[in-house]
C-alpha cells in the first residue's frame, strides 16, 4: 500500500488539515463502515469516475451512486462505502470550518451528504480530476491538488466566537460545557448555534460528542488489551450505558464489535454483509 500526506503551505494550512493520496490492492471485505470524524473531506476516486455508497432500506442495502469527485460533509453517523473504489484515491481533509474559504456553502447543508464537486466548482471539477490523472506520482498529484485549492481559496476566516469554541471543544471535549461556552462567546444561544453549524456543519453539542467518540477510538488503539470501561471514564461519559449508546449512535455497532472488525484505518470498520445484498 502507498499512503502519503502533507499539510499544505500557508494560507491553506489554516483551513486544510492534510492532502493525502492512497493506493492499495483489493481488500478482503467488500464494504466498510466509515465512522464520523468531525471533518469534511474532498474525495477524488482516481480508479473510476464513480462514488458508490450504501444505505439500509427495509433491512436491505441499497446502492447510491455519485460522480467520482465529491465533497463529503461532516457525518453525524456512519456511512457505508465500497472498498473496490478505494484502490486509488486522493483526498483533502478540512479543519473544522475549513470548507468555507473554498466552497462558499454553509457547512450544515453538506452534513451527511456527498455533494458532487461540479455542483460547487462547475467545470473546474472535471479539470481537477483530469489534472490529477495526468500527474505522475503521488507527490505530483498532491501538488496538483494544492494548486487547485489555492486557485479556489478566498480569505474567509471563522467567526471569532466559532474559532474560540472549536479550540475549547478540541482541547477538552470531556469536560466542555456548551452552556458556559455560549456565555463566554457573548452571543445568544440561538445565534451561537447558528454560526457554529454554518461553519462546522453540526451543532456544538453534536460536535463535542463526535470529538469524545474519536477520543475513545484513539485510546482503544494504544494497547492490545482494550478496557472499554476505563476508556468510557477517561473520556468523560456518565456511565457505561451512556458510552455504549453514543458509540452505537455513531458507529452502528458496540465497542466490542468495533474492536473485532476495525481495520488499519481508525475510522474504517469492516461491514460484514455481502455487497450482493445491495440492489
């Protein structure tokens, strides 16, 4: 497998956490759950010009297709992807609020959807994919994506209240109080939530839950023997029941199920249902 990533040069680094390229062979399982990370991504499938996702419909999987280049907004729960599409992929992972300088769309309108890039960038979306395919080697492909982002960038920063809130929630999702945070930023609760959702994609409370969930996954990777009860306490959950409820709401499985079926990538988990069930 080939995996390379970089943080782009300023000023893009304020909005983009990483530009990455992944090339791998076929995986032994057809489908994967992708768990919420709190970050939006721009995904370009370089193996084929199609994106296939799956949704549960009456107990059966139904395939949903989109073009190969999509802007994937912040997820509020897991999604299901086809691993056959993951053999050659280039992506951009945005920081919280990082989509605004490139797409001029309120982030909450992107939540839980894969928006075809052509809807936001017009013909430049097709040109971008062609440039990435023509670029020789991972480094050149990352360069091409960085140039495309730079061409679309405009100096739109986060509202100071949102910037402050994101920093506080990121540093202490276990103990952060949304009520106290709202008082500190000097906005009414309604106005604060509106501004936060417009920039980040979800409400402050939901974003805090996603960060806490991600903290639990990070702790689970630190040792071969995973003690979920200890992880729940360390991440600030009220009790084990609260932890399991939150985990299932984001992942669709229990912590034990995640541990059994996780892959080498933190937010990718085997989906143990044949792709043949899709229609």
